[in-house]
C-alpha cells in the first residue's frame, strides 16, 4: 500500500513536470501547421519594353489576396527567369518590398521568357506567381522623340530651301568677321615686308568639321598669296591633312593663273607627336620670321605655346578654333580670333558656296526658333502649364 502510494506520487509529479513541454510541443505543431499553408498567388505580367532597340522586358506584379498587414510583413521579392515554364528557374535579382516592377535587359530578341516572383517574410514564403511568356523586340521608331523628328525635318527643309535659293543666285547676308576682313591687309603687309605667311591647320584629322573649315580658309589665303606673289608655309600634323592642303594650295595657285609659283615643299608633313610638332612650327617662326600667322582648326595644349612664339617673332596672328577651352589663350595673344561657330561662318563667307551658305542660314533660323521656344516655355511654366515643357521631354 505504501509502494502504491509512492508510485502514485511519482506519476503525479512527472505529469506536472511534463505539462509545459506538452504545451510547447503543441505551439510548435501549430506553427508548423501555419507554415504548411500554401503561399498566396501573385499575378505576374510580362511585356516588351516600348521604344527600345530590343533585348528588354518589363515584369510587373500584384498580390490581390494580400491585406495591408501581410504586405507590410513582406521584405523582399525574389525574381527568377526561365525560357521554359516547366524547367528550373534561374534567380536573377532580389528587390526590396514595395517594388512592383522590374526591367530586365540583355535578352535575346524573339525568344520566350518566363518569370517567377516569390515574396518572402524573412525566411517564410508568403506569395508566389509565374507569368509569361514575354518576347523582347526592337522598335523602328521611338515615339517619345517625335519633337526631335519634327525639328530635324524642319531644319532639313529649311536648309534645302536656302541651298536652292543660293544656287539660283540669291545673295544671303553674312555678318562680316573682323578676322577675315583682316586677311587681305595681313597678306599685303607680308608682301611689303618680303616675308612669308605661316598657316597652321591644327592637330585635327581631315574628317573633323573645324579642319574642313580650315581648308576653305586656306584656299582663300593661298589665292591671295598667289595674287600678291607671296609665299605660304603650311606645316602639317596629319599626313592626310597634308595631302588635302597640297591640293587646296595648288588649286588656289592654278585659279589665280600662277600654277608655276606653287612649291610642294612649302606644304609638308612634320610629325604626329603633339609637342615635337609644336617645337618644329616654333622653329619655323623664329627662323623664317613670317609676317602673318594663321591658326585655323583643332588646337589643344599647344595653342598658347604657338601663339606666344608668334608674338615674340613679331607676326600678325589670326586664330580660329571651335575648341572653347583654347579660345581664351588665343584671345590673350592673337590680334584677331574667330570664336566657335565664327570659324564655320568664315568658311561660308569666303567660299560663297551654296551648300555652306544654305546650311549657315538654316542654323541661324534654327537658333531663332530655339530662343522663341525657350521664351514660350518660360511663359507657360510661369502660369503652371507644364504640358508644353513635357512635350519636349524626350527622356
């Protein structure tokens, strides 16, 4: 009887001691049951990227069955991609909660792509969905750039109209440029002093606009030199530029009726190293003592070195470049400077070619149009009418 009572007490104590663990096991079992619930569905849509050259898709998603509390608990979206919905998906990125859009690029045009989105709350998978297929492709035209198309067509039409008018003999007014008007006086001064003229076409290649403008100005200078029986020296940095300059000078002497005066040795190649070329040109200035120095074309760090040496040798100096950084150095040392677009205007002014004149006048009217649009945009923005400015936002 005593043993039975003792056993009863032992069983009672063990039961009381195991009760908390039983409750904890029930909690674990309940939590596991909660985790075993299937994740909520995510609606995934995949579409081609509009107005792009191809290789990109837009992936968008939403979770219609999730309440605000569930959405707030999600902290990351895992995005996976596959070319077959039945094969394994490859994880490509993870986005923070709150995102509903992803732009995937670097894809192959014409190929199907499927996407799977999984929403996580830490390690818990709360929602999941698959969408597709999406097929990337390039578009022929970016509809967001219609304003640019209109401006290009308008400019081209205006330029063609001016070119046709110039070919018919219409005389366009081009503002006289002091540096160009001084060319004849500078050449006359060289003739009186019996000293040559130095023409430096810069360090650009024959395909650059500034160098092409330098060719036109060289043709005018060479023709005047031939008329005045003066010598012109043209040291070149680029061999292709040298070949063009030789033809330009030779053609100018021929047009002046003095082809026998042309000396190919006066138009020569020096080197394609920047500062050795600069040193060689400086040597020509100090030895030959040219009466006038022309610097036309592309110039870089050598601009001030050349201009300072020309100033020391006592030459009249006329410079022109579209390199805005170098213009202050030329202004500080040279007598006349063609700044920026004046170099192109000088080319049209001297050549009087219809193509150059027509393009120049079209650019002038294009600038007027841009100024008018800026003023109109400022007025509209002042009154809060943002639609006008938004139309020009090409992105």
